[in-house]
C-alpha cells in the first residue's frame, strides 16, 4: 500500500510528525490518497480545485504543519514512488509530479498564509 509506506517513511524521517495526525492511520491514508487524487484531477479544472487547495492549506495551519514541512513531504513522496515503481519511476514522471506539486503547493501556500 503506497499511503501506508509513505507514512512509515515519513515518520521514520520525522517521528515528531506523528503527533500531527489525530485520525487513525487508515483514515489518514484515505485522506491522503483522496487529496492527492482530487488535486491532480482538479488541475484541469482550476475553478474547482483552487478553493479546495487554498482551504487545504489553511487547514494545515490548524494541524500544526509548518510551510517548510512540505519539502519533506515531497521528498518522501518521491522516495516512496521510487521504491514502489523502481525503474518505472522515470525522470520524466518525477518531473511531472514536481510540476504538479509546485502548482498544488503554490495554491496551498496561499491558503496557509491567510
């Protein structure tokens, strides 16, 4: 399971992050997959996704996430993808995810800073 492996890796790197997650890990894993899927799908529908991502950014303030914590999220995401996909996780795919994350985080940051 990608989400479970992602969080195991994240908590291994940053054990202090564990307290940021109040929901059960199964619920958190579902939230994570839903948020990623909705965000990626919504990039083609900005009128729908912009408010969602800004609100998501604002919620992360309440969760105790710091803006600089987003970097560790992206690093952990890429490493988990590499482990799961191996050589199928090409440079082109990584760059596509980076571009998507840049847009997503720009919008989340707007909500985060409000």
